[in-house]
C-alpha cells in the first residue's frame, strides 16, 4: 500500500493513492492555506469512518438485512497541546432499511469495532477512546 503526497504551493498538497485516486489537501488561511481541500486530520476521520462503514455494511448484507442506507457521523476531540492528537472519536451510525434486526445491527457494529476495522483498532491501540452507537430508521 502506498500514497504519494506532492506539494502544490502554500499549504496545499495533492495526494495520489496507490489505487490511483487523487485527493486535494489544504490548510486554513491562518496557516497559509487557501481552504481548497480537506485537512489531513479530517482525512483520518474519513479513513476510520469509511473503514468501519465498509465492515458494517458487509456484515449486514451477509446477514441478509434489507439495508437501504447507512450513514456514519464521525466526531472527534483533540488534545489542547501540540501534538493535538485525537483523544476521543465517536461514530454514530444511521442505518435505514426494512424490518432490520436491531441485534444484528448492534453485532455488526461491535464486530467492526473489535475485530475488523483496522483503522479503529490501530487508533485504539494508540490510546484514542473510540465509541459507537446507532439509530435504526425504517424505510
């Protein structure tokens, strides 16, 4: 797995992933950026949210749940001192479907958190407190 980060000026960078996708990174104006892309720490939240969402959907589909939508809201707290690492991350899932089994939804989230989501498990091992919850919507 690899990613290349190229400076494009000021506090702006273009990342190219090993799979060939490009992502614009930039800083806020007060740090020399032009606000033309995501912040690197935001991308870490995208990573953990995407990783666990893939897991949860895969598990729910394998357990024959009729999911029509899944949205993960990821919020985080950071340390007040430099380095301002994440101290807490909370992931709230909104799972929509027809006749969803609440126990299966809860179990899918638990399995992702404890066994499958590499990003989540890695950050927990680094001392980040990670919590999850969910809301089930009929539809």
